[in-house]
């Protein structure tokens, strides 16, 4: 503006003072608009023009009325300021104000241009009458945009949260997640003090939390019992983070509901209990193992396993199969463990396993990798097929007995039957001689020929059941047969038909 313009707008006695005021405010980062008591817009600094998106003072309007037609002012809730509520109008009416926040946009524009924070300043003459009125404008666009983004984020965040003002320890904000978690309404929370709605109630480190809150420092995560609207309580994780909301220091509390986790833990515990019960009572021998460098180490075995293999639980747990000499063929054991390690599952693996006492058992072993306490384990199941194999051998022996004198039977079929008979123990010598069997073992053989089972033989001879079983197993090994029926056929071929052998009788002709 020129000196001539200044002389026109201001009385001569005040021109020097106004020039000094203009020079001073031109250098300010805030915007300044000077208004005469007659509604004339006298002057504006470049910052105030920039904040209105214009380059010339004339674009503001010559008077307050023209300003109102050129610019639309709205509150932050988007409601337009009515006539008489514009800050220029309020200062002309003699009102003084420290802070008015409005959004400014060109008339007819849907989007606001800037957000202004405005305060008033009245310049008086020597007699104390208003001489010139000033509006001081601060550009708060970035700040309020950031706050709006925070408001939207805070409100949309599904994690429950509330904000406590540190100056008076009252809640100033709450999101929908917190209201849903607790059952409160917004009116139940906003404005209430901490001592009425204590989010740190029942916290496991409450003293630390209160100390940090008093100091305005971060409250670390901790478990707490959050009181709900219906009077009940909910177990939560609570944490506090210092933030500024506007010019106020606040604490942002966030919450994580532990009830779903607690329910999941309860369901998991119940599931583990059901599994343990089913595992323990299963009629099939089962074991849980953990892979180690030296093999599968037993972690747990069920009752059926202990009964089948004769090992006490204390003997099994913490030991690998090789230490127990459980597998008759070590190469088969290594192959089984290799398949399990590579594929995670093994189905019906044929193996011969040795119990603590007695002869080896034919078994089908299956395994599946399972996770227990976040560590990989293997669940093993064992199916004893020893009797099935013996039944098959009995059938072969019966067929052989029937076909002894059937010369018309095809020679190839006879060879096949012979191979089946020898398949159980490859590489062993076939048959034996009655002369090699004597004493108590021969008495046991005779009673077997009479059709007595092991219990009856034990009672007849006054022996223990285990001793009779050992004699029978020794007879199987000596005669190279696999069942009592085959043993009877062999004995009769040797001339033994009962407890008292018939001496002098040789083998039956074929």
C-alpha cells in the first residue's frame, strides 16, 4: 500500500503509529487484518492474504459485509457461521475473544481452503475509544488435518481404546471398540475421571502403571481386570502411550481382550485331556516319541503297550528303541525312522518286535507326526499280527497233511506250499529229529500232542506258565515250525502221539 492510501485511510495524527504497526506485523508469521470501526477493511499483511488464497487486499472486500459475501466460514462440524457470527462482525460489536477456530473457503466452494485460529485485538486512541480493530490469524490447517486423520483412525480402529487427559485425569475420547468391549455408552465415558472408571483396576503391576501415568510416561503392557457396564469384569491386556490431543497432554490407553485367548486355552486344555484319556485307554498299543540323533526317544506309552511288550513305564520313558532292543532287525528300524523323518507319516510298516520276555512278535507299525507343546513328536500305533501269521502257517500245514499222498496234485503247487511253510524263518534249518528232544521238553511235546494248552500243561507238570511257554518256543525253534498244529504233525511223523512216546516208530511214509 502507498503512503497516499495510508493518508486516506487513517487520520493524520495516527499515520506514523499505523506505519510502525504495519512494519511490525508484516514480519510476523501470523496473518493480520486491520478493520476500522466503520466496517472498512483497512489493511492486511501478505500472510493473511495467502491464508485466504488471494494476492491482493481488494480480494478480501472493501468492507466486512463484502468479506462475508466472498468467503464462507464454517465451524469444524461443517455448520456454516450465521450472519453476525463472523469474527469480523463479533469484533465490531465490541466482543473480545482469544480463540475461534473456523474453516475458510471461497463462497460456493464445497471444500474448505484453510483452517484459521483467530483472536481479536482492539487498538484504542488516547481517550480509550476503539481506533482500529485487528484480527490475528494462525494457520492451523495441518494441525487440524492431522487431528482429523487421528480422529478417523482412532474411531475406526477395532482395537478398544480411550484417551485420558493428564491435567485432570478425565477421559476426553473413546472409540467404538472400547464401547463394544465394555458395554458403556459414549456419555458414560467422556468427562468421567479415572477414579470412577479405573482402567488400571486389578492390574498386576498397578503401582508401576500409576507412577508412569503420573509422570506422563509410557505404561507397559500388563494384565488387568476391566470393569464392565453390567458390573462384571473382563480380563484384558492394557497399555498406555503419551500423546498430545490439541494442546493437551494425554494418555492413550489400548486394550486387548484376553477372554478369547483364555477360552482357546481352556478348549486346548480340554482337548489335550481328552486326547490323554483316549491315548491311555486305547486297546491298541501306542507310544509318543520325540526324534533324537540316536533314534526315536519314548516320551509316553499307554497301558496296552506296556501289557503287550512287558516293559514298565519307567523302563521306557527317556530311552530310545535301540536301548530297549525293541526291533529284531535294526535295518528295518532305521528304514522306518527314515520314512517317518522324510514324509511325516508311515502306514502299516511290517516289523518283528521283541517284548521284554518271550518270542518276537509280528507287528504292523504306523506313525504320524503331531505337535505337542509346539514341538514335533510322533504318535506310534502297533498292531500285533503274530496269531494271524500263525493261522496262515496252520492252514499251510493242514493243506500239506491232506495232500501227503495225493500224487495227482500238481508238483508246482506242492512247491508253492513248501515255500509258504519256510517263509516265516528264511535261512534256518528245516525239521529236526526226535532223538534231539528229551526230558521235560519231550513230556511237554507229548501233552501238546494230546491237545492240552499251556495252562493245562503247567498244571499237569507242576510248572510255571512262563516255563511251559519257553519249552514250547524251544520246540518251535528245534522243529522249525510256527504253530501247535504243525508241531503235532511233526511229532506224529516222529512217532509221538501222547505224553508217553512210542519208541521204535519211525517217520510216517509220505
